C-alpha cells in the first residue's frame, strides 16, 4: 500500500474540478459541502483537523496481556514510564469515530496541530500571493492519521513553461507547489517546501521532500517545545518569498539551457558524468547502455533535435518517464509510473537538472564523463578483440 491511505481513518481531499480533482491512486475525496473548492479556513474538510492529544503513561503489569517477569517488574518500578507520554488523535468526530494511538515519545515532544500548520500555510500564502493568488489542491492525512499534508498551487506559477517543444505546437511545462508535511509518530519533522511535486500520498511526500531538498527550498521544524515560536505565518511567509525568488532563478536557468549548445559526444559525456561521481573510476555496463539508449532520445526524442543542453535534460526526462529507464514493455504501467515519479528514475531526472544548472557541477560531470565513457569504449573494444581471437 504505497499510498498509505488507511481506509476508515484517512482522507485525501481535492477540489472537485477538472484540473485538480483526480490523483494517481483514485482514493481522493471531495469537500462534503459546496463550494467544490477546499476553503481557506478548512471548514469543508474537517476530517483532517481532528485534535492531536497527549497523556501520561502508566504500566499495567496485571493486565491479561502482560508477560513481564516478576524480577523485571521489581527493577522497573511503578513509574518507569513517567518520562514518556502517549500521543493520540481524537477522531471521535472524524472518519474513524474513535481515538487512535500514534506515538510514545518522551515528554519533551511538542505536538504540531494539523489546524495550526494549515492556518500558517494559508496565512503566509495569502500575504505573499494575495487571497486569490493560490488554490488548495490537496489536503489530507496518511498512515492512520500519523501524517498530515497540504499542497497549494500558486496561481500563474502552478506550472511554468520554458518555450515550445521543438517541432511541436505544445508548451514545455513544469509544475510548482507550496507544500507542507508533518507527522505525529516521530517519522519526520514538520516540513514546508517549494517543490515540483504535488503531494497526494506517501510516495509524493517522499518525492516532494527529495526535490525540495535538492533545490534548497525546504525548511523543517522539529517537534520540540521551542518550536512553538516558529509556527507562525511570518516565518512561513519569509521562506515562501525567498523560495519564489529562487524558483524564478531556476526557471531562467532552464531557459538558458536552451541556448547552450551540446553535441552528441557532449551529451554522452554529460550523461556518463551524471551516472557517476567524483570517486568513480569506471562507468558500469548498465550505465553505459543507458547512455547509448538516451543518445537516441537526445537527437530524436520528443521535442529534441540534439543541439542543446536542454535537449539533454529532455532525454533524461523521457528515458526515465516513459522510456526504458522505467522498465520494458512487460513492466506494468503502475510500476512504470511509480518508478518515474517516486523511485530511482525520478532521482536521475533531478540529478540531471541539478548538474546542468550548476556551472561547476556541469563542468566536472563533462570532464569525468568524457574520461569514463572513453575508457569504457576502449575496454569494450578490447573485449571484442579477445573474443574474435
């Protein structure tokens, strides 16, 4: 269950409109009452805002299920759980209609309420973007109410383009979302981020965090007592403003790649560099084969003419989205989708973009890739000669 949406406990809400209604898993719900959008005060999606409570713990050694030996009982004493507490969700008015145990942390653990996190996100987005400058495209809980998330699409920037695809009358689009994810079971801190990924499940939680972490557009608040002062709209607003400026620079960098020439040999060196790192002393056979397969996409892939660095990025994107990089024709479609968006395939796409948009990393990848690719060619030629002899 890679989505981690637990039936009878969790809900994932989306607006009931053509653009944002559906998700890959098909388990989304729509607001119970009109309007069909998710309201900024969250009043039409109350199931995701059940209060998270805490209480003390006391061991019951006499319970029927207890199997603690007498010697251990004496060593532990009656109050050995005094420094710990139980975190639980009060979902009596939610989907579950009961309370759900979530976590047993030490007493210093500080709960971040779903409603408080949501309010901070909305207030920050309203201040930076204006009341009509964004749309709540998903909000929900995962893992039996142990995680909470929200994705906001920035209107006019929920997707951006860097021109038309070569030879096609379609725009080359990229997405952009202001996301938040938190947990009540110790899994992760409360993370807010600007990402290319819309969160709709656990897979996309991980993909969004990875993308934002690689781009430097993520901030986290740990569940400690001092964190209360950081749960403010002002702090969220400051980060969002800086990240939007950073995203604008990223957009300009992508556009610049369309003007940066690249030859077929240059692409092979670039790809070989992406598939290796500074400590690599060889290019694996698997990576070499991928380079050769992607070379065809660099020259003749969707919208490509094999002329620019951006064509190289497109080759990675196509290969690890719909090509051999996500499995052959015998691999089921859902597995291909998962690999392309949440797995290693997605990581390679991100790595290619980060390398291409960083001058120093790009230069290093080309130098390393040229040597390792040529070394592999020489080794392959030698192996063929031995076989023929």
